[in-house]
């Protein structure tokens, strides 16, 4: 595996190292020791699949507040997506900045998303599937989200949004929750608790 840190500290793309022969290829996509060697948290509490029937399906931007915050390792196993992560760490110099990473079954790329990041994606093809390895359990009441078109984030999604859930349409913009978000995402507060 080949790890490359994005402009958002702690968030990495993970390229596979394909070993090819006449049968096809074999590649390792996860190894706890290798993740640890890069300073990442490889704990997996659950794995999930997201299947999306239509191109232009947007999911996100989702996160869980501490102490239920999650690290995620996401890979696209069928089709293609533009995956977006947003830094929600108030102490970070890249607070509210985002990166877009193309994940596809063809490129085999993965994305490691640290705790206290928002995550979302838009499908670039029909019949798209992603697999998530998640470090924490889903905790009702700890979930949060931001609108995909929040002006304070300035995300230029590379495809037209055609499918969006009612829940994702209802997230309040950052300007309405800025103080709450900073307070709940402040890790120093949770270390004192």
C-alpha cells in the first residue's frame, strides 16, 4: 500500500500495490500494522456497504461528534465516486477546508478519514458501491451533518446532484451551528470530561 497525506493533516489516500500475473492481480487493501506505522488508527468496530443505484446520488456530509467520533477507511468496489472530506477540528489550521478524492473500482484507491471530519460523496456512475471500515459504533444522537452546498465550505461537486435524501436536505448550514460545532468538536473539552 502506498500512503499519501492530503493537504488535511491526518487524512490519507491509500493506493494499492498490484501484484499482477496472467490471472489478474492481488493487492493488500488493509493491514493494521501498516496503518499504525503511518500514525493512523486501524481499529475497526464495524464495516458497512453503501450501494447507490443512480449516477448523481449524493450522500453527506456526515460526521459523529466526540466521544463517538469515527475514523473511516473508505473504498469504492464498484463504479466511481468523488469523495469529499471536510476538516472539522477547530484547532486545525485547515478548519473547514476540504479535499475531493476520486475513488473507483478501477483505480482501487482508498481514503483514510480521521475523527472529526465530515464525509460525503457523489456517484459518478450508476450502480456504485463503497465499503467502509469504521472505528466506532454508530451512536444515535451523536450524528451530525452539513449541507453539501453550504456556502461556507465552497465545495464544487463535479457532477449534478440528482438524488439526495430528505435528511441530507435538512442539515443546517455552518453559519447556523458554528458555535455548537466548534464546542462539540473541541477535543480538549472531551479530554477533561
